[in-house]
């Protein structure tokens, strides 16, 4: 048995020896230089356990030139070697670590190798570069999984970039993205305004469909800039940004209720309106189509005032000695808001003719006391009357017998001379003839009094009986003068206000001498027309000192074309005759030539005299046809896409596409409609050296109306005596009164019956062209009096009142002539090219490019219009090729004098489109293009 055992043990020891010999030979082969020698795939079997891999090599990517490390770990393992692409890796390239498993006591071996980029690039095989590790134990060998090694990269260009979209609200948005080619494949992430999008937090967004971004129902908040981000272990790539605009088309709100009929009696109209706010257009959405205002005719029942029926028969006499009679307000009864009858509906009286016995003694006492009271009242009235009579005699030196002459017409009046001991007279030693009495008969108010001489009386106004003075039969002139008087006086040097001052109603100055100036510098009537040649760069035409201007935008005239454009004001009586209570609010303006049309709307500015209030005025723009008839273009409150009107307090700026003759007509809707009148006082010496004439004008509050008055006064030698003031004249049918007050009693006297003059409402309200004026004649007691101080009061009965304080020297050499400061545009009636515009062309282009493009936040041209107080009829701008350019043209027309670029810059900053002021633009930037333009056009 023992021998057998020994024999059987010898083969086992031999096998172990052979195994050791085999490992040595394999190890020698691995250490050799020839890696091409094939190694056995297995070793002789031996008792034990096959190697178990605790860690196998993983797939790896080489980033740039950095080698990767493959590792392998097995237990039990006597040796571990790597084989790459079917060939054994040299033993020197292996890094081996050996340890013992404490639980099993088996040997654990871990091996590392490096794979470089060069090795992978040098391999050219049908498959990717791969490596595998083989582990040996006493029992045999085990092989790990194959690990591939690839070079990682990511191309720069996307195969498909997302594209911007404009989508209606609640529409579907699909943005496509195909990332660049790469190893490993790139992962895609979406950004909105540089912030990552997490589709898990928003069920409305899906980013899982083949790298595409899908928004199922677009919301306003989905507007923004979207970017596709692709990334792998090598790099990150950004696609082009795609702008998504979710727009909202405008929708009309519900109609308002119909307004009340504007006519209190008879035929009129009523209107209703709606707004494009349900919803409001946003982000370039379409504006509402249709009209925002509807008008229909209506008929109001006229009020009928009540009237009394005839008295009933007297009743039977009562025990109190009275009988009654009654009447009712039924002939007719008041209807439709008419007034109830005035007076009592019952009347009683004594029916015994005073013979009633009851209380006869009490009645006698009442009669006695009533008679005494009446006598006392009569005496008091007599005393007051005498006192007032004597006071009036001391102030005016006349005894007015018939006061009805103040109301106009041909009336007879008497006066007596009163000259008792006045030391200021030329010959105070002469005794007055108190018995002299004369009667004059003549009209108080005439239409054309300027060719007559002032009325006077030698014995009354002149103490010297040998001085002869001619008589004039009228003192008041209304609605202009048809014939000019011949005046042989010299014009005075000085200046007068020019331009269209927006605050024409008030003029700021250091003292009132600023407003007193001569009239020689005013342009003549023949200059109320301006002509210039314009090209593609546009320009501006101005009729000097009238407030009328024309703005031709850049690009309105075709390139390489030149047009001769004119602008004129009709000076003769207008052919437009307003109907009823309608009023011509400004001058009749003509621009031409009428046979050409511009590609971009031009801006026409016409001054007006209405106090703008849509509740009191309905203002219309009318145009004269070639046949001479007038047709309505639009109502300012209506919306149309043919033209646009913007009302300022003192002017109307109109955007038009065709030239012609235009005028503004005002239709008063209520009695509160106000027509602004300019009140001015002029004065001059008359032919009689002791007389001085005051002429008070009430004209439309427009620069052109004031200039016409100034031209007339210059011909007559008139001098402006006080700052003109603004009178608010209401359409309430009450007349206008003009009066002269506080005349120094011992230095001056006013001619009889001229201290107060009244003009009917119809003559004031209906005067369209000729300014209304009244004349007052004053007389000095002595030539030594050279200073005049008084007040001129102009008021509407139950309305507005203005008082002008006059303090002036009547002598020319003592009168101070001070330059009147205002906008003087007479030196620049025409401006061509960039010089005509306040906004430099380069800045204008940038503004238009910014606001004409819809924006995700809604900051487009509609916001620009809102910041410039343009809140209605936006459909007109929506139809233009560049809405922002037309809005800026309107701004240029509004600010032709002030050019307030700071306010425009502040508006842009509020919108958030700019952070720099336009007024900081250097002067050379705006002047250089104008110089080039001038050279090209030979200017």
C-alpha cells in the first residue's frame, strides 16, 4: 500500500513540475521582444479554482492626447496579462499589484496598462481597437470581456440649427435640432434666454423627441431666444439662437352704449365706440380691422314750455269780502323738459270795492303807513340820483340825456359843455357858456369807420373858438376794415414777434415794455407763400410767423428726382362757408403741386384757435376739390387709414399722402365749446393833435391772424401798447363787451358814448377771416400831457374777462422800442436735407430698425407711439411700411421749434431700447451729410 501510494504520488509531483516548466516558458515568451509569438490559450490542469474576475476592463475614450488606463482584477490569479487586437501586450507595459483576500486566503492580482492615442490611430482593422485580459490559476485560465478604446471628438457645426418662428398664442411650437457628429454621441440640452429648460417641470414642453423642442400650446411667456446645446466628454457646442415670438392678434371690445343725442332739439347724431383691447395686439399681432366709432342720426323731441289757460270766472264773494279765480298750466302743458308756467295759478281781490266793514280801521292804518314809507323811499332815491348825476358831470363833462345810444343804431343825444375853472385847460380865464347846448345824431357802431373823422365839438373839446375840428360819425369797427385809411406817418425801427410760439396766449418777459415794439420788421402780405425745391433727402417748408409748416420726410420723393413744392395761406375771404354754428378754426392752407403723390406721408401743421376738448368740439378736416367744392376728409375723433390728425393745444399736425387745399372746421357740441381769442390793444395819434385813438382787437388765437392785424396797424402807424392776452369765448350766445376804465379825469377825457361798446354773439362767433375790433377816441386837455394810463376791459357776459393795463407815452420820441423775443423763422422759410430734421439720420435708422421688428417683450412701435402720446387710430401706422418712421415724422412736426431730443431719449430709455441720450450726438455727425448733399445739388 505504501509503495502504491508512493508510486501514485510521483505522477502528481511530475505534473506540478511540468506546470512550473510551462509557466516559465510562457513567462520567457512574454519577456521576449517578439510579441508575435503565440502563447498557449491554456495551461495544464491542476487542482484548485479557476480565476474569477473581480474587475474587467471597461470601454474607454481617448480625449485629445491623454492616454487611458485599462485595469483588470482577478482571484485567484497567479498571472494576468492583456491581449489587444489579438496580440499580447509586452510584460513591461503591465503594472501588477498582488494582495491576499483575508476571507478566503486566496491570492488577488490587479494589472494596469496604458493605451495611447498613437496606438489607436495606428490600428487599422475591421473593428474598433480592443483589449482583453487573461488570468491564470492552478486550475486553468479565464478571459475577461473585450473593452473597446476609441478616440473621442465632437464636430463644430450642427447638422441642423433651430429656426425662429412667429406663432399665434395657443399655437404649437416645434424647434428642430440635429447636434454635430461626435464620439461618444452628444447629449442635447435646450436653453431659453440662457436658462436651461426642464421639461419635467412643465408638462407643456417636451424635449425627448429626437432632440427637438415641442411646446404644445404657446403662451406669451414662451416668447424668447432658444438655443440648442450639444455636449459630450470632449466639448460643448451652441447652435444659432432662434427667436420665438408669440403674438396676439387684436380683438374688439364690446360696443359702449349709445351716447345721448348731441342735439337738444331736432336732428342730431349719437355715437358709440369700442377699443382694440380684447385682447390688445401684442408683439406685432394684427390690429383690429374695422372702425372704432359708429355714428347714427337721431332726433330729439323739442322741449315745449307750458302756458297758462285763461282765468276762470270770479267766485262768489266770501264773508271776508274776497273772491277768487284760478287758471291751469295746460295751454299747452310743459312737455319734453319744457319750463313750467311762471306766475300764480290763483288770484284773489276785494269784491266790495273797499266797502267791506270788517277791519276798516286796521286797513286805514295800513294805508297811512304805506304812504309814509313810499314818500321816504322816493326822497332817498331822489338824493342818490342827484349825487350820481353830479359825479358823472365832473368825470365826463357831459350831461347824457338819452342812454339808449350805447346800444348802437341811430340815436339822438344831447350834452352841455362844462368848463368851470379847470386849470389844465389852455385858456382857463375864459368863462364857459353854460347855455350852449347842441344835439348830434349819428350811428354809434359802423362797419367801416376808418375813412371818417372822429366826432368832436369845438366849443366842447377845444377851449379856443378859432380851432376847427372835423367830425367823425362812428367810433367802433367790427369784423375788419374793407378800405385802408391813408396815414402819413413814418414807420418806426424795431422788431416784432416772429414764429409760432406754442404758448401764444402768454409771453414771458421781464417787464411789459418788452411787449411794446414797432411794426416795421413784419413781413409783407405778399410773403405768405413759400416755395423750394426738394429731393430724396426731404426737408421742411415754413410760412414765416404764421405757424404753418410742411415736413417732407426722407425718402418721400423718389431718388434722383427734384420737385418744386410750395406752401401758401389764402388771404382773401375763404370760399369755405361754415354752416350753422360751425367755425373756421384756422387759416386755409394750400400745398402743392397737387398732381404728384409721395410714397411716405408728409406732415402738414395748421394752427387752430379751439380749446381742445372732444366733449365740446367735433373737429373736421376738409379739402377743396378741383371743382371748388369742399368735402370732408375725416373727423379728428374718427379712425381711418387714409390720413392721421394729432391735435395739440395750439396746432393740428396732419399726416397726408396728397397735396391740396385744407382747412379745419369746428362743430360745437355744447355751449361749453371755447373759441380762443387774442385780445390786443393798439394806439396812435389822430389828425387832431389832442386826440389819441385806442383800437382793441379780438382775433383768433393763431399766429397768422395776429400777423394780419400787425400788418394793418403798421399801415396806420399803430403801436402795440400791452401784452396780448387770451380770452376764452364760449358758444353760449352771450355777447362781448369792451370798455375803457380808470382814465385820469383831469388829464384825459373819452369821447361821449364810447366808454363801453357791445358786440352781438353772432358777429363774434361767426367772424372767420376779418378780426373784430372796436375803436375808442380819447382827448387830452392840454398838449403837455404825454402819458396815458388806463384799463381796457374785454369780457363776455356771464363768461371770461380780461383786463389790459395801458401805460404808455403817446410821443414817438419818448416811446421805448424794445426787441420782442420769440421764434424767428423768417430767415429759414425752407430747409433741405438733414438740416431740416432734429433727429440725425443715423440715429433715426437705428430707432426704426429696432422698433419695426416685433419683440418678445412687446417693445415695438406701438410702445414708441404710446410714449409719444399717440394712443388712437393705431391702424393707420400699422398699414405703413415703417410705422416707427411715420411716428418720428410726427414727432418732428410737433417739435420743429424746441427739438427736445432729451424727452425723446428719455422715452426710449423707459422702453428699455437705449441707454444713451440722442442729444449727445456730435455736431459733425449731423452736419457732414448736409454738406455732401449741398454739394451734390449745387446749393
